[in-house]
C-alpha cells in the first residue's frame, strides 16, 4: 500500500510527528479520534466507520 507524501514526511521526521500528536491531544475538542491501527485492516475500517456513523448520530 502506497503512503501519501504527508504520511512519508511524518514517518521520516521522528521529532515532528510526536509534536503533532501531542498538539491534538492537548486540544479541547479537536474533532478527531485516535484509532489503533494494529488490528486487521477490516477491524480498523470497521472502527473508523463506526466512529463516523456515531458522529452523525450525535445531537
């Protein structure tokens, strides 16, 4: 599977990526979720789709 240019840059820069992650974690409501990508692709996809579906069902 090919990586995007952004993914390759984040992977190559071992200092920048943790700073980006820490910035998102410090935000009060960043509008994003952390997803564990270590399970199978199908399980990760199921998790992501569930998060998307739940975000549209919130009041």
